C-alpha cells in the first residue's frame, strides 16, 4: 500500500488510544469491534497501533484513565465521553502535550478537540417529515421521550415536535419513555393504546419492535413507525405485514471515522477548518417510493439478507461499514 503524505511505509504505526466510558450496550461493543477491524484492513492497515481503554462508567474513572493514557504520549486519543464538560481540563492537557484528540459519538466541548457525531437534527427532522407525509398531514401519534435526562433524547423530542407543528392536523395524543429498550417501549405503547384506542403513527427513539409488538398484542392495525436502525428492527419491519418504517442511522463505525481523521491529520499536518464533523447517514425504509418524503437524506431499502440480516444479532446497528473500507456484517457483529 502506498504511504499517505507525510508518512513513509518504513515508519512505525501511530499509537492511538480509544477511551470509552461504557460498554453496557450493543452499540458500544460494535463500535469497538469496528475500530479493531478497520485498523487491520483497507487504507489503515499497518498504520495504527490501536489500544482500547474501557473506563468504569463514571466521569472520574474516565479522567483517571485519560491521565494514564496521556503519560504514554500517544499520537492521538479518541474519546467516547462520559461528560461534555467535565473532561475538558484533562483534554486540554492532552492537546498541550501535542496529542491529537478526537471526541466522537458522545462528544466534548473542549475547543482543542475534534467533535464527530451523527447529525441528529437532520435525522429527527427527516423522520418527522416522513411520518407527516405518510399520514397526509392528519392523524394521531404516540411520541417516545427516550431516556429521561439524556440530551440526545431531548433533541429528538424537540425536533419531532417542531416539525409536527407545521402539520396542525397531526395530534400527539400520548407520550412514553422507551428508555432505548424494547421492553419499556412495548409497555409504554401498550399503556397508551389502552387509553387511546386510535393511533395512526408511532415515534420511537429506540428499537420500534416494542411498539410493533404492542400493536400486535392489542390486535390493532399496523401503523407507520420511525425508529433507530437496528438489525432486529429492520428484520421485524421486513417480516411484518403492513409495516411501514423509516429507521434513522447512528453508525458505530464513527469509531473508524475518528481513527481515519486522526491519521489524516497526523500524516498531513493539516487540520480541518471546523472542529465539528457531522455525519448524515442514509436511513433505511420499507419502501423506496416513500423515501422522497425525507427531503434531506438518502435511503436504502430494507431487504432481508441484503441490508438487514435475520441470522445476525438484533442489536447490530446499521449500516456497519464506512465507505472507505469494507467491514462485513459478521465482522461488525463479532460472529
């Protein structure tokens, strides 16, 4: 492989640490697997000595871990952060030592760090516009508030609501807290169905499968659903008669994108003009005809065995691979 500018094939690989504060869900585990795969194939092969440090799920534990990492003097540190603010003094210490810092997913506010995350505003707006168009601007909907206190949950609810205000014929008749888990989502939707027998659409911030199950258990007609792009959600949408779904993607491959950004900066010495890098990943939809209703997003069709995979874990997040390296669904799922 030809060396990138500023780095020769005979030079040692860059030592890059990935600091992660939480591994208790499928997304974070996939994020780490994808990072490990990405540095062993494609343009990053042989370029990076990647070390992953998982801190306990507290701010102080991640600060302590980062201080230890800084003492190792790596070329770059990637951070999935426990706090947007509390890590800043430690991050400044890393920047002052000449270490490239890229925060991704849950990002920090430190000025010297790069921030890389999905554009949740566009994702939420697309989902709400799709729902409003599918309903013809009229109907009753249930709204997921996500996880109480989580900034991204509040961001989604705010954006959903702002779009729906443009459609006075759409009424939010009930709210539930899905907590990014199928069980609480199913319980929340079931409770709302008992109080509001008529519903025309459901906004989920999580799996969507709990909402579908609640509708089936209540013997209610299937209604359009927006949810996150999990493999199990896509499979359920494909296999459920009458289901119409739009799934918004927040790919765990952000870890690989963060590594590539750090390597590009280290190779060239050139830093991006903006420290914030936003990703607008394609959504997944049951019907490509409906894709036109999400005006600011590309889309791929939900197809069994092609874009969603019945033989792989339901918690697998889609899409699994960046555009510049081929990571297979099995590699991303660890099977």
